[in-house]
C-alpha cells in the first residue's frame, strides 16, 4: 500500500510540474527573449532535414580556405583550391600581405550566407542557392572540423540526434555511351509511359552492376562515412549522428540514375546511412522538366532495395516561381510514386490538385513532413498563415521541426521553435513536445534498440527540464 501511494504521489508530482511548465509557456507566447530562453533549455530531439554543407557556419569554411591558401575571385567571392584559368583570382596569402584580408572575410561571409542580407539588393532564393557554389571547394576538407562543430553545437542546444546529408558519392563508372537514352527517357516521360521507362532502366541497371558500381558505394561507405563516424566518435551517450545519401536534380537522366543506384546500394550496405534524398532547387529547369522521371527512378530503386528509406524535397515552390499547374502534383508524386517516407518542405500542399485527399493519405500512412520555418521564410517568403503548417496539423499529418541549412541561414534549432510558438498559437506545449518525439520516431534509424534508447533518453531529458523549470522560473 505504501508503494502504491508513493507511486501515485510521484505521478501527481510530475503531472503538476508539467502543468506548471504549460502555464508558463502560455504566458510567454509573445515574448521572443523568454521563448528563446525556454527553448534553449528544452530537449529538441533530432534534426532530420539537415544538409552538412549548408549547416556548418561560413566562418569555419572560411578559416579552412585561408589556412590552405585557397584562391578567391574578387568579383564573385567564389573560392578554389587551384587557380582557374579565367577570372579575377588571388590567393589568401597575397590578400593578407596587402592588408585586405579582414575586408575580404566580411564580404565572403555575406556571400556565403544570409548575414546582413538586404532584400532590395538581390533575390533571396538566388542568394541562398548560389552560396553553395561559392564555398563548395571547402566542403570535403572541412568534414572533420565541421562534423565536430555540428555535434558540439547540437549538444549545447540539447539536441540529441542529427540525420545529415554529407556529400554526393563519387562515381568511377562513365555513362557517356548511354547519353542517347536521355531523350528516349524524356520521350517516355512525355507520355507518362512508366513501363517503357522501367524497361530502359532495367538495361541500365544490369550494365551498372556489371561495371561494379557497387564498388563506388562500398568505397564511399568505408573510406569516408564509416571512417569519419568512428574517428570523430560521433555517437556517445549525449548525441547520435546518422547520414542520408543524396543525388543532384540538375543532372541528365542517365547520370542521375547511375547516382541513384549508387546511393541506394550504399544505403543498403551501411547501418549508419539511413536513406536517399534528392536535392538542388526544385524550380530549376532540369528539376522541373524531369521531376516525374525522377520519381519513377525512385520507384524503380525502391523495388530493388526495399529496406532503404526515402525523404524527398517536394513542394518547395510558391505561386509565381513556376507555372501554376506545376504546383499541383509534386508532393503527390513524391508520396504516391516515389513512396517517400518523409517530405521535405511540402510548402505548396494547398495548391495540390487533390490536396485534401493527399493530406488524409499522408496522415493515415504516417508520411511525415519536415517543417523548415526559417528556410521557407527566407527562400520562398512563406510565413505565418501563408505557411501550410496548420493544414498539416489539422489533418493529423505527422510533422518534425528542422533547420535545413543553419549555417547559410544563420539560424539554429531553438529559433525554429521560437517561431513556431510565437506564430502558431494552436500549438500547445504538449503539441510541441509531440513534435520533438516525432523527430526520433520518424527518423530513419535502422536499429530499433537505438531508437528506443533515444526515446528513453528524451523521456529523461524532459523529466529534468520540467522538474527544474518551476523552481527557477515560476
């Protein structure tokens, strides 16, 4: 009887503490500073929509470029390891000697991120997407410092998991002899002839296996991903990191299929590579032209590698960016054709031809949406009630909160939750807590034991947070 009473008293205590946190949270809904202090301490689970190259801050990339004495083009603020034949290039050591390094550093950080961005000077979407090419030469060399930075920042922010997209997989298999298939595949796309596409992909797939494309996948896994993961000790009692492979949308069809197959094989072979994504501006010319074809390629690879999960950028579009009819089907194709387990962004869901049915399907089949509030506001000018987050909530579609490219956007996970709480009052503290748990439950972690441990860890973190809170704030 004493044990039973003690247990009930313990439950009553924890319930009372949670209610106190709820009351305080409601009191600070309109106060940025108070919300920031609150969410900085709150456990935040995982960041599932995360690009390594865009998440490391420009200062880290720039320090590497200066240390390695890269060349910089004074006109574009692009850096290169070797001096290109054309352009206005100068190495950093030369810039330092003439006393201009600090001025260059300021300009580079502004070009490589949204720091001090002014909308009147340049379109926001171009500022964002063009930054990657400018600092791209620094990415490979900063893996060790960058991943360590991301882990340390995550721990300080009470974030326990990141599922990052590190880099593309280099290929030694040339598809130059198959370029004539590009237009053939596009002709099948024009008539939506999925069977003909599959037959063509069968031929390519068999040839790729004969050329041992799997060797590229294994080399990438062993020499880069697994090596970095072990050497940097990315997993410990405070933090866990997993990876997604990705391919680039702007490639020609045969090339992108080779890259997809390699990415799927890599993910299929590795316990720490959990999925395959597709990136680059969705509104790009090739991205738009070949979108249906890309989804069918995913469908083909899914059949070959059924255990590999997909998270697809889809619906990162707004009216005026593309033709209106192009807003009506991208998310649906990613969900129904490519069988995406998660959707990245999903901003144009209201424009989908069968929007309500699609929302119901996503809710019923637990297709989660990665919500990127800062990213959507900067790139697409979508915020407040223009954002579909309440549509997803009202239809019961599972959601996770993510940063996208925290380095380029000069943001962090805390800011995402501040914006969520301040702008969308229908989200209670308990709703937000559910989103945090979603970020582990809807992760692509393959090991069920590890996933349960991360959930258990969240339980413990929230107990500490909620028990501590009333004594210090209320």
